[in-house]
């Protein structure tokens, strides 16, 4: 069965669609829970994780790797969730981490501006002009976050398998469309596509393990090798390998750890 990620702007009915879709398909629906899980597992403040996921990087983040640190926590927690299949994730960043995963159905939900404005005005009890300013600011913040962190424009439709416009189509219609798409053979999990998720989760886990020693580390797994690259001081390479091997049980997983300096 597939994984479904739902990307949406504020007040675009994304949460409503995700929850209705979850009820229809019997899938687990998660969003903020991922942040809570990462916060608890890594003993990290939830508010710091929330800010890392929503605010554009500051110059201080770029120096201290604060953003990389919190995103590493989040990525590991999310990918661990997605290993289970039958999961609907709605919120920021989901589709970034499942690029080229064949059983991940990546959905973008957009809504009419006037509908979004009406919701903002009602919920926050503000004027139309202020609601418009708030929505534009929020949309730009999300877009800047994506561009700064990944060089990806959230408005680029090539990142999504399905773009759903809530307007003439109701949230209920959207649920039916997404559910039908999810049944297509091309979105069914295979051993290879599950392995892709597992590999990315393991790479994320190694990066978390290395944060204290090499905050700039970049981790990938290619052809059975864990490749770690990054600048800065690495300390005793043998001890570093031993620590990661012990935590990962790399031999049991059929992996070899290699350090790449650059």
C-alpha cells in the first residue's frame, strides 16, 4: 500500500482532506505527532523543532548548524514512521524526503484565495486587508523556507504526483480523487521501494549520531556503503566508525561505513 504526503498552504483544507482520507482508507494520519515524537526521542524542545520547520534560516543557523540539527531529528522520525506504509502525512517537508520513492503519492492541495481569506478573517477576527497580508506573509515564508533549505520551490508542480484545487472541487471530492489515485498499481509498495525508505531512514539516523562530532556531515548510502562527507574536525576516525557501527549494527544490516573527507 502507498504512503501519501499532502502539502498545502494555510487554510487550504489540507488537514480536513487528510483526516477524511485517513478515515476512508483506514490509514494512520500524522502531522504534529512527528514533531512530538522527534522532540521526545531526542530530548529536544518541541518549540525549537517547530521553528526549524516553519521559519526561514537565519544567519546564526547557518553558522551553528541549528537548522540542520533539528531537520535531522525530524527527518529520522518521519522516515521511521513512513517505513510502516499506510500512512498519510500532511504538513511541511514530507514530499522532500520521499522523492523518487515509487509508492509515495505526493499531493499538493491549493485553494481559492477568497476562500482562504474568509477562513482567516473568521478564525482570527481580522479585516480582509490584514488577512491578505497574513496569508501572503505565510505563503512567502513557506516558500522561502523550502528554497533556503532545499533549493525547492513549493509552487513547482513537478514535485507532486497530483495537484488538487479546492474550489469547484469540494474537500470530499478531493478525498475521492486521491483515494482512487492511491489504488493505482504504480503507487503500490514493492520490496525495492520499501528498501529505499529504509535506506534513507538509516542515513538520517547516522547523521543524527554524528551531529555532536560533525555538524556539517552529509550522509548517504550507496551500494551497501554508508558514505559520510563534510568539513570540520572529525577527531579519531576509528572511534567514530566504531561508535556509528555499534549504534547502527552496520554489519547486520549488510552495510560498510566509509568516511569521505572533502
